[in-house]
């Protein structure tokens, strides 16, 4: 009859075992956290911003074949009327966010900050702006214009 061998685990090896478990757990958690941050960087979660319809006056308020710059709670807006059709743009310069000004003599929008120039349709003519002015959806309902814009309170959809 054989007797079972005495346990090989000593106090020193038990301490090593626990230290390795703690070290291994910390390493796994640290690498997991790092991987999570890396994935978050690669695939950022951008919350959808709620769009709201903002009343923007009546079509008669805009001069025929002209432009009207209005300040709405969600930001400055350009209303342009051509051939009895109304178009809307954000009046926020796509360079660094200044409000563009209408210059009727040149039929251009000029940004006073760095002299960015846009044409009547919001396209960049010259200067540092990287993109045209943002087009906004405008609808006419019951004689009233409504512009679809980001919620002024930054609400999310
Ligand atoms: Fe408009 Fe720079 S902010 S050109």
C-alpha cells in the first residue's frame, strides 16, 4: 500500500502563486482597459444631435432675389430668395466659426475674421474656409418658413 506524497506546496510557493495571480489579473485588466481606449479612439461613439424646426419668418420678409441674415436660437442663418424659391444656409463660417456678413454690392458673403469669401450659394470663393456654408433644409408651411437645425440646447436624438 502506498502512502500519498506530502503536499509540495510550501508557504513560499503559495505566496508566489498569489503574487502571480494578482500580477496576472492586473495585467489582464490593464491590457483590457488599453484595448478598450484604443477601440474607442478608432470607433468613437458620436451621439446623434436632435434636429428641430425653427420658425424663420415669412418669405415676404426676404427681398426679391436677395438675402436676409437672421439670428435664430440655434445660430445665425442666411435666407436667400431666388426665383421665388427660398434657400437656407448656416451663417457660421466653416473655417473657425465666425458669422459671415452679406455684401450686396458684390453679392458675396465675407467672413470678417480671416477674409473668407463665399458666393451667393454658399460656395467658397477664396480664403481659408475648407467647405461651403452648411445648407439647411427649409420648408414653407401655412405661410411661415421653418428651418431644420440642430437643437439649440444640444439635445440628442
Ligand atoms: Fe471665417 Fe476664418 S473664421 S475665414
